[in-house]
């Protein structure tokens, strides 16, 4: 273990159901960090929706 932080990459499209479930998890388990986690989830969901719309 080198002690370096790893950046986690989201390489999948977030569906609406998955988005809602992740928000629920953020609310339950990350009360002090939920803002950051929610922002990441929201940003990724927005990107997924945008990409999906561009494909049509």
C-alpha cells in the first residue's frame, strides 16, 4: 500500500432508478459528506441524461 489516494471513475450511465437509490444511500450513510456525494451523483446523472439525449 503506497498511501496514495485513488480517484474513482464512474464509467457507466446512471439510470433514474440508480440515481434515486444512490441519493437514498447518500442520505442514510454520509450525513456529514452527503453534499459532496450528492453533487457528484447529480453531476454524473446530468451528464448521463445529456449524453442519452445527444444519441437520439
